[in-house]
């Protein structure tokens, strides 16, 4: 049974695979509750594949792994939604539904994850929008928002089910430096409130400005700045 001190990610000699190809081998690291780590590496080095393995979108090729208390080996398809409910997953492409309002985008996820009760739902939507600084935007359509605001909605959506872990893949990728900085500050705030964060990024300016643990995909392995010296990719 997971306890409050159980790491949110615990990998031991895990093989990250794309089909029959090994992308990363013998990946071992833990991320504790409330910890923050960047995931870096050149294009094609395996960052997204590792994240996908963590949210059970790719099967593990070998080793042992647990995320949010769910063992990844032999995690049945019926259990995957329960794992995902413990996670907030944020991609570079916003993936908002553009044919409905901000509130309806959030409602869609709440309904899909089993929420009921109009008042409770409305309250949760207000809470997460407030949290990301978009309290006044519930009835707006996504196209009425800037790129940075759209990314905030995506973050609000990821927070709906109070995740223990946020997995973010290039969350500042398409944003200009000031907006990227404000999104990063939001991540730091969320992290300070106790949610662990693993963020894949090429934005080294952000890393220099907000230095934290770095995990780096390099030559099929994962290097950990808490164990070895890690340099940022060129
Ligand atoms: N759907 C797929 N099927 C087969 N191979 C894939 C697939 N997606 C990625 N790969 C391969 O897996 C390797 C790692 O890709 P991955 O997307 O994990 O890298 P990345 O570090 O996230 O790159 P980027 O920084 O460009 O996002 C690459 O060699 C890539 O070609």
C-alpha cells in the first residue's frame, strides 16, 4: 500500500521502448512527493517516450516501475484510467476542445472522471481557474484567449483531480519568453503547494533561472543530476 512517504515515481532498471526498439535502458530514479525535476535531452533522445511510459501510454520493456502507487508492470488497461486520475498530464499542443467554452472543457474532464453534482462541479471549475489566474474566463472560448492563457487552461484541467504528479512535455514550447516565465512561475507555485512535477523542456533559460534537479536522456541512458554532473544539451 502506498504511504505518504512513497515516492510518486520509482523506476528500477526500466527499459523504455518504442515498439521493438529500446529508447532508454536501465532507467532508475525516484521522484518524491512534492519534488521537481526537469527532463532534458536532445531531440529524439527519449524524453516523450519516458513520459509516455510513466503514464502507461507505452508498455515498459523490462525492469520494475511504479507511479502514484500503481505498478507499471502488468498494469491492465482497466487500471490505466485510475493511474491517469492521479496524474496531471500537460502537452505542448494545448489540446483544448475549441468548440466549447473554458468551463465546458473542464466539465468534459470532470464528467469523464466520474464527477457528479452540479454545485460541486461548478465549485471545482471555479477553484482551478482561480488557481491559474483565469477566474474571469470560464465562459470564454479558447480562441478568445492568448497562447499563455490557453496553456493556463490546460494546467487548470490537469489540476482538476488534485494530482500527486504533473507530467509536462514542453509546456512552454510555443510561448514567448515572458509568457513562458509566467507559466514556469505557475508550475513552481503548484509544486510549492505539494504536487510533484516532472517537466520535459528544451528551455534552458528557464532551467538557469529556476535551477532544480535535472534528469537527462543521453545515449540511451538517463543521467540524474543528484548522482552525476549533468550538462545541458547544446
Ligand atoms: N510512435 C513512435 N513509433 C516509433 N518510434 C518512435 C515513436 N515516437 C518516437 N519514436 C522514436 O523514439 C525515439 C525517442 O523519441 P522521443 O519522442 O521520445 O524523443 P524526445 O526526446 O521527446 O524528442 P523531442 O525533444 O524532439 O520531443 C526517437 O528515435 C523517435 O524516432
